[in-house]
């Protein structure tokens, strides 16, 4: 193993590959920071360039784009309250309020450091426990995936602090929109109303741009004429922006969030878009002061960023050991391997050992580059706040439209972000939480597909979901979480009435 690591270092530590890693990381951060542009889009755009590169150089470039793209979303999530990528949705919840309180530099420092730690720990998981974890994920069948989806959906209630009914309504609405398009298994078109563009359903990125970015632009535009533009003084970021005491206080939160992110990243098709939200919800539920979440505390940023970035290493585990991409970006990376005639899988560690370990080393180097580039760029990022909103908002709006159009070169996607922008604005005005909608939209197809597959395996018998141990355990946890929340809500109401 040490000899393979040595060979990996020798492959990566060349001027060409280090230059490509730096370039890929910086471009990835930019793509992640701009709402509408993601790591997936960055990898897709640069994939053709790898044709002319060696396998190690090409994959290193894509790895840099991947790591930089996932982490870069925290910049716009904190500075603009708009998630640059699906991986930074939960970062908005506390990063935005911290920015409003004048603690933007601290929020950025926390996000950058813990995104690096999450990435680093997940890479270690990838290097040392990949085969075992991949086998565990491979043993999951339709029953287990359905149960996991239902359990995740029940966690919606923990985000619905104002009204559980509104939270459930939001999640159910997201689930409903997830049914638009061609149905799984039998391929029947549903709710398309003759529009062929809807056959593939709604792209998650267009929904995110609309729900968070466009709605936020509309909301801010309401008061932009009456709002006085504040002069922003130079922000001094001492060290990482937070104290050593705060760093140690977040130790367990970071470890737990990294484990969640890595575990979810291993499960194919879920990825960092879900892991950051699930981690945030669990951190809130386990906190001694859950009422402070969403008001601007570093706990929420740590939970979101550590989980989102640790999903990177998690998603690479099934890709390298089984040839199964963990998310959309690793699906692109799979294409990068195939371009060079390499098929990822168990035999890859035997036949291409030095290449595998060069990927490990490239990920380690890229994560360090990400940390340095983002920390030194903080002062530049903070200066974005000095731009008047009547100038900044139209620029963001255009970038959102360009990003949406760039997904599939369709005007339909531009119309989609406008539609969901109005939906999101309606949510804001009605006090309906937006996050349960996203969870329902992401997990809806997974739940439906695996429900139908599970019923096919058990000849239409629902008991199959209860006879499988892992499936039964997750369904039990789902019921228990709902019952516990209702009990806590009822108990709190009783205490208020008594008082």
C-alpha cells in the first residue's frame, strides 16, 4: 500500500498535473459560487478536454472541478442567501442570517474550513474502507431504498418549526411535482399535458434556481427602491475567522455530519444535494438549543458543509470499487474513465493500482488547494456586498437564466425557473418552508421507483417491506420520528396552555 501511495505521489507531483489540479479547483469554485452553474456542468464542459490528456492528468482535472464545485456553493449561499449548488442549500439557513448580523467573514471561514475537513475525512474513508462500505451499499435492494426514502421524508417535520402542517404540505407538493414525466417501470407519461419537454420531469437544478434564487430576487426587489445602500467597511478575517474554542466545540458535530455525508454519498443516486439537508436536520434535532438554528449560528454551517463535502469521497467509493456512480458528477467521471478505456470496478485496484492511488493523492491535493484558494479569496468574496443590489440583482438574474439555459439548451428550462420562482415567492409570503419541497422532489422518484420494484419482487405484497430487516428498521424509525415529534409538539402546547 505504501509503495502504491509513493507511485501515486510521483504521478501527481508533476508540473502538468499540479497545474491542472489548481486550474480545475479554481474553476470549480467559480462554477459552484455562481448560482445556476454546478460541479456537474463544470465537469461536463471540460470532459472533452481530457481526450488529449493522459488518464491521470484528465481524471485529476475532473477531480479538481468536482471538489472545487461542491465547496464553492457556500460562497453565494452565505453572501447572497442563494445556494450556488444543491450541496449548499442548508448553508443558507444559518449562513444568510450570520451575513445579515455582520458575521459574514466568520461564516465564510467556518464554511471553508469544515468543507475542507469533511472532504479530507471522506477521502480517508475512501482510501481505507471503500470495499467494505461498497459491499454494504450493494446489498441494499428496492425494499431498503424505499424505506430510506420514507425515513428521510419523515424528517421534514423537524424543519417545520412554525407549522407541521405547512411542512408536510410543502413536502407533499414536492413529491407531487416529482411525478411529472415518464413513470418508472412502465414508462407511462404523467401530467405532461402534451408538452414533450415535461417527459423528463423537472430538472432539480432549475427548481433550485427558481425556488431559492428567483424568489429571493423578487423578495429583495420589493424593497430595493426604499432600501438604503450601506457602505461596507473592510472585513478583517483573523486566521480562519473563528476561535480555537469554537473549533473544538464543533468536533462531534463535524464528525457526525461527515459520517452522514459519507454514508449518503455511498448510496448511488442521492449525493450531497440530500446529505447537507439531512445532516442539518439531524444536527438541529440533536442540539441542546434547536431554536437557534436558522437564526445565524455556526452549528448549522458546520453540519451542512461537512456533510456536503464528505459526500464527495462517499460518492467515489461505489464508482471506484463497483463501477457505480454515486451521483451525477461521478457519472461524468465514469465517462472520463471510459474515454481512456478504463472500466472502474473491483479489478481496477489490481490492474491499475498506481492510477487509483494517484486519484487519492489528487483528491488530497485538490482539497488543500480548495482551502487555500477560498481562504485567500474571502476578502474578494466579501467585497461583493459592496455592489448595490439594483446592479447585483439583474446580474444574478441573467446568470441564473444562462445557467438554466446551459443545462439542456432549452428555453423551457428558463421558463421553469420563472415558474418555480413564483412558487417560491408564494411560499415566502405564506410562511411555507421551502426545504421540505426540495426533499420531496429529490426523494420522490427514489421512493416511487423502489416501491414499485419492491412490490414486483413480492408479487404485490406490502409485507415484503416489513420482512426485510434493514427495511423494517428504517420504516420503524420513520414512524417513531413522527410519533415523537407529535408527542413533543403536544407536550409543548400543553405546557403553554398550563402556563
